[in-house]
């Protein structure tokens, strides 16, 4: 029985509550969350971000660009919201998002520190050509 009544009858007021089942459920949920978060982290992209002591937090964005450079081969790859993409796919995605009526768009660019300055500027230029004037560069905080 979850509650205790003073005289044991069905119509009496419950004067105590047994919280043991609640604790059991909460512990079970905690285990589930701990197991599932390991899968979420495993699917992330590995980007060696440059460090900076100054930087502000950014708001969630519809357009998240990640530019990676593989250390062994030097292969360069662009990701749009976690999916492999190219310039044409980036332009098409921006046009689609703007057609949906979203007006206050911001692009967040996370580029590997091995990427050249010109490659990052090229991404900024593509985003600005498609009408997004707000963008941020993702960094690793050093402080």
C-alpha cells in the first residue's frame, strides 16, 4: 500500500506516503539517461578548435557549419548540421530555411585550426551571399 491511514478503513485520510517506489523509478531513469548519453556523445564530429580567451556564448542556430581537416591525409570536409555537405547543399539549405519564413538566422562556423584562413573566409562569404549577415566562429575556451 502506498499510503498509511490511521484506522485502516477505505474512507480514511492518508497520513503518510511511501516514497520507496518513487526513489526506485528515479534511479531507473538515472541509469537510462546515463546509458543513452554515451550514444549521443559518440556521434559527434571531432574538430580541433582554435583556443581564445575571449568569446561569447551563441544562441542555437538553424545553420551549424563544421569544417574539418583530417590530420593524416589533409582531407577537408564540410558538415552542415552534422551531415556531410558541399557548397551547393549549403546554399540550398539556406534558401529552404529562408523560404520557411525564418528571418533572424545565424550561422555558427566551427573550423578546425588546421583549416586555412581563406577556407573559413570562403564559408563566411557563401553564408553572406545567401543573405545571412549574423554569424559566429566557434572556439575552444582557454580560460
